[in-house]
C-alpha cells in the first residue's frame, strides 16, 4: 500500500483524486491533506479518510480544527505545504493546487525522493528547467495528471521516446471556438465559463476560451518530454475524445481516446505503469463518431502564439505571462474588464519585459510578485 498526500484536496482535481482512491482502498492510504479555506469540506474529508497530517491556509483555522481532531498533526500556510513535502513515510505527492503556492513544496518533495503526480501548471510553466533538473538529479518521476499530458505519457513509453517526431496536443476550442472577435468582445464571464466539454475550475475554463491553456500545455510538454517547441503542435478537436497524439518518425500516430473525464488521468498517474479497473467511467460509443481536427485560428486567438513564444524565450518570460494572465482572468471573472482586455493586459506586460536567462527560483518568485502587485 502506498501513502499519498494531496495538496489542494478540496479543489476539483483534489476531490476527484479522493474519489479515485476511494475505489482503490487496498492500494492507497491517505496520509495527508492540504486545503485553502473550504473548512466544511476538509472536515468531511478528515472524517472519511482519517489522514495523519493536515495543512490549512490560515493558522486560525488549523488551531480551531486541532481542538476537534487531537490525533492529527496540523500545519498552516506555505510552511505547512513544505512540512507535508518532507514527511518520510509518504510515497506520492499529488499537487492539485492552483497558482504558485506549491512550487517550493514540489522542489522539496523531489529532494526527499517523493513521486510527484502533477496537476499544477505553474510548477513547470514558471520553473520547468529547475524542477526537471532536480527531478533528474534525484531520480524522481513527475507524472502528469493533466489529461493531454497523460495521453502523451500513455502513448509514449521510454522505448518509443527516441522515435517521437511530434506531439499533438488537442484542444476543444473553448466556449468561443465558433465566434468572431467582434462577438467575443461583448461576451460575459458567465458565457466564457460555459465550456462545451469539460467541467473545470473558473480560471482554467477562461484559459481554454483564450487558448492560453494550450500554450501553457505546450510549455509543460516541452519540459516533461524534452522535445523542441517546433515539435509540439496544437490541434483543435471539438469532440474531446482524442486527448492527444504522438507522431513517430515512421509516419505512424498513436492516440489516446476516451470520454472527457479527469478520473482516468488521475488514476493512471497514481497507478503508473499499471492500469487498474478502479473507478468506473463511461466508455464512449465507438460507433457513429465524427472526430474532427482543425488548425487553431491564431488571428482570433493571438494569446496561443504569445504563450508559446514566451516558452521558447524561457528565463522569466513564462512567469511574467503567467502572472499577467492570472490577474487579467480574475479581473474578467469579476466583471472589471472585457474578455479581449485579457490579451491587451498580457501583451502590454510582455512587450515591456526584459528577460533574465537562467533565473533562480527566488528571481522567478520576485518577478511574479512584482507583476501581480502592479496589475492588482
């Protein structure tokens, strides 16, 4: 039985991870949980899974819960995540938080030889070179939970890796895939959050509507699979049945297919390289399927190219883009700006930025803080 600690247990990926583990009770034990401020849900999770360690964002909440759950070791804040990352008896750290809060915890867990099941984009987008180098030095596996990167992992075993020519990352196209820029200019956050295929958090759903999410996934794929950016492609696939493809040097393709469900990539990351029956997901009907593939429209969605270009430049550019995008998206969700203002804010920050090559983790965090404070 493997011990698991989940960072972000009350979020979308965290709750689905617990659903997967509940079906695999003989394989996994919940050793620790960490959440932000959803106290009612974390209490339910504590009662159900009986973790030994729990971390909360606020010290006050941790002290309050400690009164009820006297046998649990409680932590709080960023230091709490670091404490969880060092626990010796843990085997797998599931990183299901959003934002940069878990980046240092991931680095700490790698140093402590823990397998990383990664659902957090910022870890590789902002600090991919640092994280992957440390993982290699410590012989630690970083297994993606993201559906597209899991699909690539499922198609690309180590023996095939030297023969991979291109990675094809599929995108549904988001809520506005069929709309003009004139129409997009007037759409509300409610309309942008109406994703045609996936049920996700608000921030990532808006990123799907701008296609920033696909650009970020290209950056992640570059670090995870060590391929040049020119060999990582984005293709619009509205049905979301093919989750990604690998093209080999002999002209053949391998695709991973299935219904849009995060349970499958979550379970594969936890059981890799095995496949277990586990949680039941509906199989799609292979008959009468019309699978379509289109090139992205870069004129309607200019942030896709900009995000990939920031990845190519490296240094602190991905961190600048990520911070600017996050602030702009939350402003849009709150109704403070229009949809197309998201790209205006991001382009403005990138055009003014001076790159720093091979930054330290401290420099990455410093520029992230600077951009957030300036735009907030």
